């Protein structure tokens, strides 16, 4: 039986009302990813079917985007550690397990959810700057883009898994 999607499970009282859709989307994405990869053969983590991005890439990228966009939403710029992570996203990492990647994703989700819970609604429209070019956005814009980008890659991950060869 299919689970009820997060947005249909009702309000999340511990979150400000305006960021609840972001929390719903992030929770939904990670829930779907966990279900999708429950019986996934980890030997396929770095396979790129038909040149598509690998499952490992999507898992690292989703966590990385959450981290980077929430860093910008906090009014900060990326650290050298974050920039190094970005350069390594999707590079095959022998010995990295599915559990390692899912654990990192869930830890990043927890950090994002904590940030959302502690967001002052009056700050949501404040200008935030993205990247070295300092492209202007807003806190809520960055939160919404995190949710949108996460769901985009969750869908791509689902297609990638379906396209992998049976071994």
C-alpha cells in the first residue's frame, strides 16, 4: 500500500507556516529515495546507464545542493570543504556504500529541517547572495529552490535506477 505523501499528512506544527511546503518536499524526497533503494544492489552505485548520471552522483548531489543552498540562505558563502565536495560529486568512490550515501543524505536533511524550524518568518524575504558572483536571491527563494532541485534529482534517480541493467 502506498504511503500518504507528506504534504497530505497535515501541518508540521514545529515549522513556520511559510516553510512547511519546503519541509514537506524534502521529507518526501528522502522517503521516496529510501524506499527506492531499499533492495538496491550497491554494486550499481556508480554505473552510468546510457551516459546518465549514476545513482551515487544523485545521492551526493542532492545532499550537496541542500548543504550549499542552505548555506547561502543563512547569508554565508561556501567553505573550501563545500567546494571540494562539489568537485568530487559523482566521482566513483570505491568502498563507499549505499548506507554511507543514504546516511549522509539523511544527516543533511536533518540539518535543513532544523534550519527551517528555526527560521524567523520575517527574514524570508531578505536578500541572500549566491556564489562568487553574488547573484541576489532571497532566503525563501533558496529554500524553495532546494525543494525543487531535490525533487528534480529524486525523479532522475528513479529513472536511473529503472534504466540500470539487471545483473
